[in-house]
C-alpha cells in the first residue's frame, strides 16, 4: 500500500467563514499539504482561476490539483463556482476534482451538487477522519468523466454493474455507443452523428503526484500526520466558543431589529437562517453536537416562507438561549440530563409560540 506524500499536491480552499477557513487550512497542513491557496467566497475563487488560464498555471507557479469549497456563500456560492469550473471557457481545468463541504447536507443539496458535477460531498460537522477519507476517495478512485448535451462531470453511477437503485434504469445509451476518450485535449461537444455521450477515462495523475505511481491499490497517509491533525482540531475547539458566542450575539441583534419593525422582516430571517446554517455545521466538529441539533432546528424553522411574526421571533430567541447555555456551560456530547432538560425547555418555548 502506497503511503502518500502530499507536499507537492496543491489545494484551493474556498470558505467564507474566517474561523472555519483557518481551521480547515491548518487541518490540511497537518495532513501534509503544503501548497494551499484560500479564497473567501466563490467570486474571489473565480477571479483567481481566471489568472490560471494563461498557460494553465496560477500566479506564483502553482497548479491546483483539488478544490475544496463550502456550499453556502455570497455573492457566488459553491454550486455556482462548481458550475463555472465545469462549464466556463475560462476554467483552467474542467476535470478538476471538487470536494463540496456544507452543513446543508439534506438530500436536495447533495443531489444538486451531484447533478452539477461534484466529485465528493462532505457534510458538516466533519472530523479529521471524514476529511481524510474523502481526500483518499478523490486520489484513489477517480471516476471517469461523462459529457452529454446536459451534463459534464464525474460519472454519477459509482457502480458500473448491477441494477439501478429501485430498479429505475435511466440510461438510454449502451456502453458500446459511448465515445471513449483517453485524453483531455479535445473538449468539443459531441457531434450530431455520435450518440451524444462521451466518456473520458484519464490517467490518474493526482495519485502519481502524491507518490502512488505504479501502485494500483488504495493508499494511505502516514499515521503520525492523522494524530497531529486530530490534536490541531482539538486545540481549535478552545476558540470555537468565542466564535459561536459572536454568532449568537448577531442572532440576538437581528431579533431585536426584527421586533423593532412590524413588517418587512424577510431580510432578518434570511440572515438568521444563514447564521443557523453556520452553527449547524460547526457545532459537532468542535465537540458541541447539541449546538448542531438546536441550530438545525432553527435552520429548518427559518427557511423560505416561514412565519415572521413576533411569535416566530420568540422561537428564534429560544433557540439562541439554548445554544448560549450549551456554550456557557461547556456541555459536550448529548449533555446527559442537562442536555435533555435544555431540549425539553426549547420544545416548551416552541409549543408556546406556535
């Protein structure tokens, strides 16, 4: 089994949350990556990638091997960035592996990313182990790329043989009808006389670059790197409470502003929803799964079309108070009896204002 050396493998990280961007960057460095470039949102990422188009090389002489991006960002989110990378003429490499990360890991979000051509999807909260496994998937098992008139990206069927899920076979083209390509130079659309489906089976240059050249099996990272990454993430937990309390203060301010006006609260609830998503994704990562549970409830409660009256604001405040108590008392895990009482109190507040 090959032991990968990631010093020469470059990563482009896109994350709009400063704390999470620094945390992920530190984690990647502990796993052995040395060439890391970071951007604060999809817009900044696209501007950077446009500079790579000249000679397919970035400023500073570093090519990007893997993109790791958050899903929910403004003004350009991870999904729009992914679409640009897969379809834009300015994209430096339409075959670039893209790992999408999000606290919004519900089925509709995962399917949207899949249909836009994502390589892997990592749900928040994440751990060193889950990040490690996803990166290994990208290196060890690259899927062939499929191009049709409506899709370009990794083959969405991860298993080539056997029946489709639920027996619903949606492929209308036999494998013998597919145009096979073993190089990435020719990227024109399929000709009309073709079946309209091309499959690109490209050499696994990423594995070669990581030190797995000539090894057909899966590889691994040095064990000591994983231990160091775990220690680094553990230390980051000490800073999480400060970051989380700042977000809770922002939520409280939004509630006060919303109560100060009788109508037109949609913008307030949209901001509340985004902050809830951030807390939902990060709580479990830093040892506060109760924060993730409560924030998920707040995220679901404040989605598009939600109630925006005074009672709805009181429900938001109840979620804030619960999360603040978890952080203040440093309640880890499920919190035992204290955790159950907090969730019981939250439910009572929700029922009272529903």
